[in-house]
């Protein structure tokens, strides 16, 4: 299937994490899909949403809450299953019809791995843009920088809360739009 190019789906995930090693019997798993659509012509960012996901094999640590502001209580109250989140992305964003992007390869690998481990249909197209690599290439940087560093270089203020997928997806879309206009 030929992918549509008029928009790109930008995703940033947050996952359970700990300060140090993963505790025995626990696993890092997705707790938020931040998602938005970038219009490749106008740069308009739309349909920005955070999809909260209840972890099944771990819980949110105090360190994770400090980093993301996401609590276990919030996920217990508002989270949906990983399978439901993937289905929502497929159905509401027609995600298999568009190229998608994330900042770095972590999100790509984490989504693929969790889908494989859980037997859940992969919700995205196979065409992925690594915005971290693209930004380094377009800016001709010797070393790759994080999302916050890229925003700083571009003099774009960080919007929202860093390490919240809903906000980071929008910030990544701004970097991606700059890259597409300047490559």
C-alpha cells in the first residue's frame, strides 16, 4: 500500500521506569502514547492527544512519577489496555496509511517489542522517521542531541511538560516540521 504523504503521525511514548535496575519480575511497558498529526504542507499540528495505558506487568514507580507526572492512580482510573490503545491509534488516526515519526529509535523498538510480546497487531505503518537522526543530518551536527536540546538550538520554547507523551509529541512535530522545511 502506498502511504499518504500529506501528514505524518508523530508519537512519543512514556514507559514504566525505575531509578537504577528494573526490579525482579517487572518489565518496562508503555504507559502513555502521545500522538499528534503534522500537516507536511502547512506545519499545522492537530489531533494532539495522550492515550494513557494501564501497565499489566509492572507499576509506576515514584521515580517514574517524578519524571513523567503520571501516577499509578491516574492509570488505574483513566488508563486503557495496551491492545485498546493500539486499536484506537489504528482506527482514529488511520495510522497504517501514513508515515510516522518519533524522536530516536526507542519508541519504535518499544512499540514493536510490546506488540510482539503481547500478540497485539502493530498499529503503525512500517515507514518510520527518526527525527533525532534527521535533525542531526539537517543541522549537520557531529553529535545527536535530545529533543529538549533540539528545541533549544532552534529557539523553539518547550511546550507543556517534558516527559509527557502528549506534550513531547507536539514538540517533536515542531522539530520535524523545521527539518522538512530546511532539508
